[in-house]
């Protein structure tokens, strides 16, 4: 069975993992640009997808991910 792969300007992901496609990708404590950066993922690194948050107050779509040492957005 093939899994759908979705891509945007920062990451590529299937049903369970994100792969960072930029040089770096910031993971934040909450789904907001004003939230603290808790982890910076490097290009090619995978993060485990957990949930999608759409239509947040900043107008972005955020993804809840497990980055290995914790959970962020």
C-alpha cells in the first residue's frame, strides 16, 4: 500500500513522518510564532506526525510532532 505524500515549502510528510526539506526547521512549544523554539531539526531529519491544527489565530496550519526528546509544533 502506498502512502500519500504531502509537500509544502518547509517539509514533506506521509501519514506518520515529516522530513525537513529546508536547511533547518524550528519546532515550537505551542502552535504560534510567538512560542519558544524547543528544537531545531536539520535538513533530512524525520519528525513523527501526531496531529494537524488548522485555522489558528495566526492563520497558519500547524502540525503537532514528536521530535524524539519531546513534543512540539
